[in-house]
């Protein structure tokens, strides 16, 4: 093979990696590395050391030791705080994944989070129920409210052909105003301007657990979130329901032909998506914070889209992706205090990740084309050589 | 004389991954003749003309136009050199007028208020009217293209080329979508264009059309040029043999039918589309065990909707559908499948399979939810694979990685084989075949025809919907002709000639 | 009563220009859910230019607003390149791209607002304070009995938007570019077959969309909020998309829909004031346009005819 041929025909190991059977892992990893590179450059431009910067995000999330700790806190407590943030992030991204698999974009996760957390707080969080009753009730109410909101969107889509992106966003604003109104009217803490905190019995946390001599708050949502991720993975891979949801997402017409009740599955998908968002809501507002700031939709409702896309729309992938995104968002305060960069850069880094993961399909396409072309040119060269050889023997016979 | 030839393609070779579409083809076309290009699907006719039209670049070979070598990088270059092509799928904008469609890209301009450049739509209408009169292609420039019939749209496409001063006109399978009457009109138009000095290249696989209109004819078979013939002095059988590359069996052998009990009964069925237009009107038919009921008709006369409604994909507006005496008019698709309805839809890739799912899951699409393929809602992938492997072997479905092949990467013919295999394997009471052989080559067509007849002989009721009159005549025990959503005539196949059926297809009502 | 009309129009005009932006993109075949991001980023660039210029030119100099308007158009156009590249060149899912563009816009502008504020004033605020554009009353015409409100307390941008809207209509329906653009959204193959460049046309259309949305964004910054802050992402971009849907992707009809939205909002607000309710209740009335949108969506979504090829990347090899 000449050098020229190598240049045209050679698809390197890199393209093969992105195109091959590990592409579902290789492509997202590549996207993450690219976005870290761009974010690093951004930090350099701002005059900061990117390695110190990234390390400080880890420190802020309790994944690396800080230089010094304030009274009563340590890496353990930071880590559990991080898990408290991770839980709703993972749940919310699972919510997006479920819709996404069924071909639906649930952009309304932030609204569903607020509404279900508000309902749970008002109904249970302000009552005197004991922990054994109130904690499960918070979870159930969160899931049910979220599911109802999701199902409503699914119904509008199926029955009236209302695009779910537009309807979920409208509902986000409506819920934001309604919840804001009720908090401001009836449940406001005059000093902080946010809602009255829910009771410690209802909060999805176990307070004051001594670990290594430091008092930690253990978030309960994380166990639920990880378990649900594995459950959903099983659901999509192994069950009839999962298969049908995927089928509806890929091609509703073919799904109907296959005998699937498309409308029912669409509504179920949105209900499940909403239920997960609702769980994310209670895990966030009753398991990380204990209050709701009125008229502010949680950023997490949008960050979870980045998580889901980074995780390739896969529940297990979401676990890794949500850890990554949570490190940035949760560690941003500490990073800001050590580096002196505005903490909003965390959202920007997540945004950049989102951007590159949206390009993931294109990277795969490029790699695929390169590999394909390399193979084509091999085939063509072979055909040419054969044709030439035939011509030679043909003439020889003459 | 060399310069007699307006087109001279020399030693054209074009390869695609895995196949040689054109293998050293040399073709010369004279100015002012109708030159036909005959061959089966996949023989390389369209590729060759795409090379001439600049859509593909040849791997080897040269093209001379009016004696000078040309290299086209895109079809725009070919258009500039005076070549025009009427594609099989019309490239028209539905919500534009006829004139807008024709002039788009080279619009007449004027200045609004003296300085703002603006499309002069009045001038466009006038020019279109002029050309349409010059060539006898009647159209109304201000009609919306979306409202036009197929044959009129085709005229718009032809006018588009003439407006751009094309001298060489390539027609890609122009008659596939037309009624027999409309075909006659089109052939007249082609003769008229030739008489005005245009050079016509006609891509087709229908020999009788070549007989009617072409001067010379080139035959392609598996990418190679077989022969160039003078049409007037060559027999149809000879052309057919050359086209297929072997002796052709022009008839399908089929035993006498033995009708049993009534399986399907459609009673006064009316179907509306999304715009509340009645696309199927008051259709009644009945099909028995061991009967092939063929619905003949030109595309877009309600056949697709009729099949969809029987299969449960669309709702009936009025009337009933009965299967083995049971009213299934408002049953779900799944229940109909359970009751014994199998359906090979026209839209294979959009409806018949999931393109992004593996072949084995597509093959199991009718049974994945039942034991043994799933238990308690949990799928058993091993059982599904086993079932698929069996079908792949028995029905000779070819794919890269067997059952795990993503369906998108398979050829259209093998996707169709997979659908047919899956539906036949249902051992259904009623099989609905819609255009089962569209886009397939003759060998595969024979095979599918044999399978349809085997199903009939097994005792199933078969509803065959086809646009090919030949196919209807070959297979049908009973023929129903559909026109404008109405079943105009239903009669035993033995009592009807193809001329009669063709007349009904144009909407000519019964005299008696 | 006049206040309802005056405020309604002031709200409707920027909404309308953003909706036209959406129409441009979608008519060319690129689904545009990125209106929200375009308007936010456009407003950010416009406001940034304004806060840089204000110390030099004086904070009530109306020239600042003119320059800011132009800057926001350019900002919106530049930012829309992202959506254009993702959808046209990278063939990303257009719905995802729209969502990504919106989220990134919020993150980018929030971060750089505080960076810029730190550089300009030393305090890392997330707001650019702009003030409200002057309102103009046309002397004689405003005295006309019934329609006088139309010439009373107008923001100058409303006239600017009217002019741009007419120009946009002319470009889309009267020129050969517009003809090609509309064809790209219905049947791109037709454009390709007649020598047009589908992807280039779509690219340009998205950029025009960005510029138009930028105008909408800066107008809101200069009227309703009187500053630039993350609250610019109030969902007005999505309201514009809803208006486009009810307007059936048609510019004049969309104008009427936007006006209805504007009147619903200002009417609700006035109602709240006239009933003497506390300011908390205003939240419920601010909700009205969104509720109205939901209701209209239910009635109109099924009946509309969106551009047929919208959302499908064009690949010349698909023949």
C-alpha cells in the first residue's frame, strides 16, 4: 500500500472505536473530554489554572479532600451532601430518559418537580405525622402528582396533537406562577422569602449520623434513584412494556401495525417520566433542601437533559453522567470561593457538555463514514485489480 | 457519421460498495430519436442516466455531448448543457402554483416601486402559458400543484425542463403511475416532443411501451449492455429474454380454485381521511377460503385505505368488516391479528418493519408478547432468536449478521422477504398483500407469486392489491376494480379480459 | 381602557417579530424551538453594548437604544449560527438542538453578565440596568377618537418592528430567495433539482431568524424588565412559537394572534389592578397568556399544516 492509499483508505483506530461496538460508550466519553477541554480553555482565558479548577469541583463535592474543613464538617459530610444533590439529578434524568425512549421530550421536569414537591410539603411536610408514615407518603405523593402532570401532557399529545415541548414549557410557567402564588400567600417565611421548611420527619434524610466522628446527613433519595436506574434498564431491555415503549418512540405507525396501543403507551411513558420527575422534586426540595423558593424553577430540570443525552438515553449511562454533572453543579460554590470565578460557570460547563453531546450523533456519523469509505475503497481497489488481472489473462489466451 | 450522435457515452463504469452498477457500458443516442433503455430493476438503467445527468460521477469512461467531451459535477451542469430529467418521484412543491414550480430557480424578475427586486409572477404565468401551448401540454399556470392529478403533475415536470430549454429529455419510468389512457396521452406527448426536434431517452421495464414509441432500444442486464436493437424489427419475446438473461416464463401456473366458506365480508364500507374526504365509498366484497381476490386500480384510488381499514390501521366511517362471521369493524389491530388477519403493507419501511431494530425482533413482531416468547411480561430473547433463525433459513432472508442485523442495513428486497415470511408464518385466515412485488426483480416476483398461490391452496383467503394489471390478471380468481374509492366492478377473473379491467380502471361505468 | 391597548401592543410587537423569526426558520425546513435562546442572547449582546456606551453617551441618550437594537440583531444572528450548524451541517435532532441552544444561552449570558459586570463596575451582579425606552405620543393623531391609543405612548421600537415585519413579509413572499426558502420547507428535492442549495438557504434562514429574535429580546429588556438579567428567559420565545402555530406559519395571521396574547396579558393585569387585589394576585394574572396558549394549542394543533419538511435534515443523496 502506498502512502497516498493509506491517506485515503486508512480509517484509524479512533474512527473504528467511535463506530464500533463500543460506540455507545466511546462517543459520550469523547464528547465529555471535548467539553472538558473547551471548559479548560475557558478557565485559562479567565486567567485560572484549569487543573486547580477541576480539582476544586471535586473537592467541593466531597470526592477529594479540601485543604481545611470548617467546624463539624469533613469529606464525609461533603460527600453525603453531594449524594443528596446527585439523587434528584439522577431521578430527573431518568425521567427525561423514559420520555426520550418513547420519542417524547419532557422539558417540563422542572415544573413537575416544583409542583409535586410543593404538594408533598403542604400535605405531609407541614403535618405532625411520624417519620415511618410521612417519609413514604412524601415519596408517594411526589410520584403521583408528577405522574398526573405527565399523563396530562401525554394525553394532550395523543388526543390533540399538542407538541409536548411547547405544552410542557407552558405548564412549567403556569405551575411556577401557581405555586409561587400559594407560597407567597400562605406558606412564606417572611425572613428568607422562601416557603416554610418541611418537618424533619417528612424530609427524606436521616440527620446526625456519626461517621468517622463527623455528623453527616444521609440522603435517602439516592438509594431509590440507583435502584430505579437498574429497574428501568431491565424494563427497557427485558420486558414487553419496555419493548413497546421503544417501538412507539421509534415509529408510531409501525407500532400501531405491530398491534401496540400507541396512545396508551404514550400516556404511560409520559406518566412514568412525570412520576420520576416528581420523585426528583421531593428528593430535591424535601431531601436536599427543605424549602421551596417561590417563582424559581430548578436549574436541575434542564441540567437533567444534558445528563440524559450524555448518558446516551440509557438508564445506567445516566448514573455516570449525573455524577459528572452533579460534581460541577454541586462543587461550584467551593470552586467559586477558592478560584474566584463566578459559580455560574458550572452551568456553562454543563451547557457545553450538552452542546457536544448533541453533536454525538454527528461524530459517530463522521467516524462511520470514514470507516465506510475506507472499506469501499478497499473493495474498489480489489475489484479493479481483479478486472485488470482478468484483462491480462484474457489477452494472454488470445 | 460521428456527429450524428448527440450523446456518446463511452466505456462507463460505475461501482457501488458490493456491486458494479454499470460495467463498461457504451451508448450512443442520435439527435431527434426516442431511445429506450430497457432492463429489470437493478439492471443499472437509472444509474447510467444519473451519470449522464451529472448526479453521479463515473469511475471510468467518458461522456461526449454534441461531439465534445463533458464532465458534469452536478445535475446543474447537465441542465446548463441542455439535459432535463423527469424523475420517478416528482420534485414539486405542493403549495406552489404550477407557474411557480416551473420558474423556480430562473424566475422572471421585475422591480417593485422602481428598486425592490421581486419575482414577476404575471410574466411567469404568461411564459408558462406560452410554452404549454407551444408543446400542447395543457396546464393552468395558477393552479396549485397539490390539487393536480398525477398525470398533470408529470406535465408540470416536463414543462419545467422545456422552460429551461432542454434538448435532451430523460424520462425515468414515466408510466408507472399512470392509467392506460393517460399512458397513451404521454406517449403522444413524447412523439410530439420528438417531432419538435427533442431527443428523448425513456427508461422503462415495460416492453409494450417501447414497441409503441421508441425508435431504438438498449437492453441492460446486471450492469452490462446486452444489445442495442432497432425496435421495429425486434419481437417482444426476444426483448424479454434479453432483458432477463434467460428464457422467461410469461405465465404463472396456478391450479383451479376451490372455494370454501366465506372468510372476509366487507359490507358498505366507507372510510374518510383526515380532511373528511371519503376515500373509500360504500365498498362491499367477500372473499372465501381458497380465493385470491385482486383489487385492480390506479394508485391513489382508495386501495391503501381499504387495506388499512380491514387490517385495523384506519377507522371505518360507515359499514362493517366481518371475519369468519365475527364483526371486527372496531377491533384493535392486535385482536384482528389474533383472529387471523395477516397484512403485508405497501409502506414496508414506514410501517412493516422497525428500521432501527434488529431483524429477529422484527420477525417476532406478531408474537413477542405471547408465550413462549415472553412470560409474565418478560421477554425471552433466546426463544425470539431461535424463531427468527428458523425463518431466516426457510425463507432465505439475507443479512449481514443474521438475526442481530439492524434492519436498516438490509436491502429492500430482503426487508420485504422478512415481512412476507413473518406474515405467512401467521397461518392466517386472511392475508392482505398490498403491492407485494413493487421494486423487485423478476426472479423474486415469481417466488412471491408462488407463495401467494400456496397460501390460497392452503385454504386462506387472499386480498391482493396491485397496481400492475399483469399481476392482477395472473393471480386473481376474482377481480374487483376500484376507481375513486368505489368498487366499480366485481367479477370472476375468467370472465374478464385485461382490456375490460383497464377500462374500468379509468372509471368507465358498466353498460348493463 | 387605552392602557390595555397600549401595553398590549407593546407586549405583542416583540412577540410578533420573534414569531416571524420562528416562521423564517420553520418555513425553510428547520424546526425552531430555539427562539427563546436567540432572543436572550440577542438581548444580552444589545444590553452589553448599551451598558458600555451609556457612561460615554449619557444614560438617557436614545442613540444608545438604536445601537443596542442593532447589536442585538447581530448578537442573535451570530448565536443562531449554533443552531444552524447543529441542524443543517451536523444534522443533529432539531428538537434537541433547540433545547440545547436555549439552555446554553441561559448559561452563557448569565455567566458573562456577571463577568462583564465585574469588569465594568467591580461588582458581580447578574443584571445590566438599562432603564425604560422613552414612549412617544404622536401629537395630532393621538387625538383621533377611537383609535387614538394607537398613537399614544408608543415605544419607538414598535414602529421599527412594524417596518421590519413588512420587510420580512416582502422577502418571504415576493422575492426569489423567499420562494426558494418556502420550497425548502415543503419539498427540498424540488429546490435541489432546480439548482438551489437547500442547506445554504436553510442556513441563511436560521440566521435571519436569529436576528429577528434578537430584536424581540432587546425590546423586552428595554420595556417590561428595564434591565437584562436571567429573567429575560420568561418563556416569551415559546409564546412566540405558540403564536406561530396558531398563525399557521403565516405572517399576517400570526400578527393577529400576537395581539390577542398581548391584550390578554395587559387586560388581565389591568383587571387585577382595578379589582384592588394585592400584588401577589398579579402572578395569577400574569399566568393568563400561558393558560390561553394551552387552550389554543388544544384547539389548533390538530388542524394546522406545518411545513412538510420541517425537522428533517436534507441529505442530497436521499433521492
